């Protein structure tokens, strides 16, 4: 079985694949102080009975401190297992049509690979994580660039921190867009505000990808916070929560021969 490991700024997501089937996935909090031994113990605990069935590993990390410990864990605990860590120089087949390809995060790279695998058209990938990333992909699978915006949780935390009379609230739809109390006003602004932000960015990117609307463009949502916005967005066409894990699997298959 192939273990895929996606280390993000907020969460670490694990996926276990049997061929093209995702057998299971797990999510844990990212801690930049975590050691390689702690990471290995947690991973084995989450995998449970599947821990000894791992025959390959594909991983990425957007957190430098955890990337270092991830490498140590892989070399110490999975020395005999074929593995890749996605970073510049790893073969993915994705052309990076940006000013500095080395600036493109590994998560955006494998998301591009997975989106093109799922769709033969141009794509927009909206990744709802610590930041909200909106990336553009050509019909040929080329990474064209994108836009960053503050993530939902970061924005909510900042608002609660800077506004003495406001507080963190449960992120569920209010009774109406026009909030009748402080909690509903916050819920409305957060949910409908972020949905409007995403739709605005997506529409502008789609106009550049397909001038005049002559070519179809798929809009894929992924990331742990995507379900908060899905029901309110007017532009998202597909929800693919395992998109990054799929990209890691495809990257592994391109680099490690059976």
C-alpha cells in the first residue's frame, strides 16, 4: 500500500492507497516542534492495523521545520521502503509557467497534477487551507499561477483578536444574510463573504483562461475548510477533498517504477 503524507501549515493529512483506491485518510494537527520520532509514532498509531502494510511513501511539506523531521522519519523508520518527497527536481510532468518556478509550493504542484488527471479541460483549483489559494491550470496541464487570500480561520482569529466586542463563532449559515444579532452578523460576513471572494476571483481567472467563454473550465475545491463554503459558492463545480493525496500518488507513480 502507498502512504501519502501532506504536511500543511495547519494540518497533516495522511492517505493510504491500494492501487487507485483510497483505503483511508487521517488528519492531525501540524506542530513545527514535532520530532521525527513523535511523527513516526503518531503516523503508526493512526494507520493502526495497516501500519506494516506500507510498501511505498509519497510526501510533501510546506513547513520547513517539519520537512526536516519528515526526512529523518522516512530514513529512520522506512529505510527500505521506496519513497519520494515532492520538491523542485522531482519529476511531475507539470510545466510551471511562472516567473520563478522554485517559489511554487509542492502542494500547488501536486494539486495541478491531480486536477489535470481528473479533467481534460482548463481548471481552477481553490484550496481552502491556512491561506485560500486559487490556482489556474491550462488545458495542457500547465501551472499558470494564481492568487492568495487569507484563510478563513486566520481571518476569524484576527477579527476576534482585534475587535474587543467580537468573538469566535460556530461557522454555520445564519437564518439570513442580514444578521439579527452579533453571532449571525459574524456568520453571514464569514460564510457569504468568503464565498463571494472566491467566486469573484474564480470568475476573473476563468475570463483569462477562456476569453469569451469559448472553452470549458472546471473549478475544483479542496482543503479542510472547503465544506464551509461549498453550499454558498456559485462557481465551484467539483469538491475533491483528496486532491492533494491523489497528486502525491500520481507523483509517486511517475518517479518509482513498480
